[in-house]
C-alpha cells in the first residue's frame, strides 16, 4: 500500500477528530515528539551502541519511527501545515545548499 503525506495527514486528522480532546496543546505535542525521539534513540542505541544488546527486534525501530511520524503529523495538522509542500520545499533547499557538499556517485 502506498500512502502520500496528504493521505497520512488526513488519516491522522480523522482519527484525532473522533475524540473530544482533539489535538494536544503545542507544548504537550513537543513533549510527545521528544519522548518518541528518545524511544527511537533507545532502539538504535541498543542495536548499534558501544555494547549492542543481542536479540533486538528490527520491527521495533519501525514501530518507534511510525509513532514519531504520527506525532510529527499531528503537530503539522494542528498548525495547518501541508507536509507535502513543506517537504518538497526542504528538498529544494537541500539541493541548492548541498549540491556540491557531497561526492556524487558515478552512474
């Protein structure tokens, strides 16, 4: 299944719209974003840190990244941000700014 950012934003908005509380206030949303980022860091640290823990589930990173994405989309929605448009603008910025920063692969 393929999912655009616009579709993801609609799905998150539909889900949150089912509840009276709606979106979290901005500072609580930031706290949630920070919490989820910490959970991604924990999984990566356990898998790739100085003393990796055996038996880490690769699916756990996917789950934590998806949680992070959900909160990020929630934050964008609550501020009326079109993530597709913002992401394309970011890519254009990186292309301008970093075009000669890295060594291109030979094709």
